[in-house]
C-alpha cells in the first residue's frame, strides 16, 4: 500500500505528504491548524515508566482520606469512593455511576491499558490484543476527568471553609501526584510511533 | 478527499479498493465521514436542550439543617458564593455550570446550521469553534463531582447536604453534549467549501 506516503488531516481532510517532525517539534495542518503530531523523546519508555508510577499512585490516592471536615468534634473524611457511596445512598444512582466511572474506573483502566501497551512494545512482545487496547484507550481519553475532580475539591473546600474547619489528608497529595502523572502520560504518548511499532511487532510474529 | 479514507481509530490512511469496509490495521469500520453525523448530533443536542430546563429549574442540592431543608438551584449556589465574598470561585462555577453548557448548546446548534445551510464563511474559524466546544465540555462535570464531595462530607445527622433532582438532569446534559460534540464531524465544515 503506497498510501503510507500520505496522511490526511483528521479535522479538515486535507491530503498531506506524510512527514514526521523532529523530536520537540510540532506538525500542524496548514489548512485548519490541527496539531498533527508532536513526537516525544523515547515515548514508549516514558509511557511505560509513567504508567507504572500512575498505577502505584492510584492506590494511595483512592484509599487515603483526602479532605476532612470537623463538626462538633466529629471528623468526616472523604475518599473518592465514599462520595460515590454517599450519592448512591441518597438514591442518585445514575449520578453515582457517572462519578464512579469518570473519577475511579476509567482512570484506572486508562493507566492499565497504557501499561499493557507500552510494556508489550518496550519488551518487543507481539500480542493480538494490542490493537483493541489502543482503540479502547483512544475512546476512553476524554472520559478520564481527574483534573475536573480536583477543581471540584477546591470549590467544595472554599464552600465549606465558612462552615467548619477542614483538614487535608495524604490522599489529597497522592491525588494531585496522580493527576500530574496521568497528564504527563497522555501528553507523552506518540500515537503514530505506537501504531508503527505495533505493526512491526505483529508482522514479525506472522512470519 | 479522492481515493483515500483515514481510519478514525488508528489514523491509518487507507486507499479505497473494492468496497473495503474495515481498516486493515485496526479492523475498525471505515467511514469517509462520521456515519449520520448531523442526525446523531442533532438528536443528542435536542436531548440535552430538553434536559437543560429541569437541570436549571429544580434544586441541585438541598442543605438540610435540623429538619428544615434549604434547596439550592445551580444559579442559587453561585449567588450564594458571590454573596459570601467568594467572587473568584463563584465565577469559576458560573463559567463551568452555566456559561459552558449554554454556550455549548448554542455553539453546536450553529455548527449544525452552518453545515446544513452551507454558509460560505471561513471554515477555519468554525473549526476553532468546534475545538473549543469539544475541549470545554468535560469541565461542566465540576458541579456533579462537587455534589458527591459535599454529600459525603456534610453528613452529620442533623446537618446534611443532599443531592437534588436536578443533579441527574445536569449530569445527563453534560454527557449528552459531549456525545453531540463527539458525533459532529468537523470535516463537514470543509466540504462544499467553494473558496478557502
Ligand atoms: Zn486540517
């Protein structure tokens, strides 16, 4: 197939000659300005390392208390899951499910898939599921909403400040670290390179 | 574009030969444009406009204190923040829960109208509008996450924050507008373009 010499802009469908920019440079579509590619140095190794770090950080961020509220000697402290349970107990099942997916399950699956993909590529192991993993991760991207959740924590704290004294737990710091890791993780993935390597691996396996 | 289809999932460019319907690399279905893009976007848009009304009329959270409940709509919560001297945070919530959803509904409607009536105007500017809409959508979940945090923390028997009926409607609005933006194909803005 000689179509590999060409590329099309995903947002305006302009036919472009395929060009891979140098590390640190960006390629934009000349017609609509879409960011076509932005290769990173050692994207596979970097993704592999960051997804391990993210997976480790996921547990303290989810298990340690994040914010506590002290009223009349009682301290109520919250983790991600307890917010979901609170909504569930109030009968807000649909909202509870949405919060659970966007703040707990999807981030975990996203990191897990990144680890599986980059791990296989890093150790040169072909796997027929690599393609499905790439597709799932691609579709999951925008439903991981950890940074939105962080903004909600800030707003909630400002609202509660006047009500009662607040305490910040280790879970909150772990959560901020998790957000930094996942942001770097998504920004550092070089999809063109990943697909190219998957192609090579799976073709090598067939012969 | 002549003779090629770009796979939506893996970005691979495929030469069209005898009705090839799946991508040779990732096996997903090939479409020159998102299938039924305008119909699907319109359907999601109408759904979210319809739900936008209860989301704003009914209380999103109820602050109950010793048995008496004080219901708060989305707008009410923002006014409370600003009245309490917390203007910057009030503005953040105003942007995320009122400006973003309503601008999104208007923006998606405009995109649909432009494609449908083939308005001849700068396609690049419209693509920028599409990108902004696609980017900001998720930030409206702010209110929903905040509700889950508050419902969890403020629960001391006699003093409680309870989620109101608008919460489900608002969450649905956010998700439906995200689906609407996802189904809209920006390449339609460039089709039927006479002058660039
Ligand atoms: Zn373009």
